[in-house]
C-alpha cells in the first residue's frame, strides 16, 4: 500500500510539473527590466520644516512687498488691511448697463 501511494504521489508531482511547464508563457521583454520604485519622500526634520514654513507665512502676512511691480500691485500687512477694510468697507461692484 505504501509503495502504491508513493507511486501515485510521484506521478502527481510529475503531472503537476508538466502542467506548469505547459501553461508558463514567456515573459514580456518589459518584465525583465526591474524598475525599483522611488522611495517615499519623507521629511527628515518635520518640526523644523513646519517652523520654517510658518515663519515664511508670518513674514508674508505681516510685511509690505510687491506682488506685481509692473501692474502696481502690492501686499500690505494683514492687520493694516483689516483696519482699512473696516474704515472703507468693501468696494461696490459697478452697476451693469441695461440692454436697450
């Protein structure tokens, strides 16, 4: 009985190996080139990066500077802008002309 089971198992392994060889198709030429994906771009010092980012935001929000010198557009500190807005209010849109 043991010899019969051994022969059946041996025949099954040979049959499985032949089946795998029959169904294995050659790989695409592109499959041979292994492209290593780019690693994640992790921040080395996230706390320092956040501190520098907030400092740059603070500098922009609380200082004067040119946005577009050719067009004459400047930025003013946010506190000054809020005071001017409170004094002057929002600009009113120009009324649309009625079609005749």
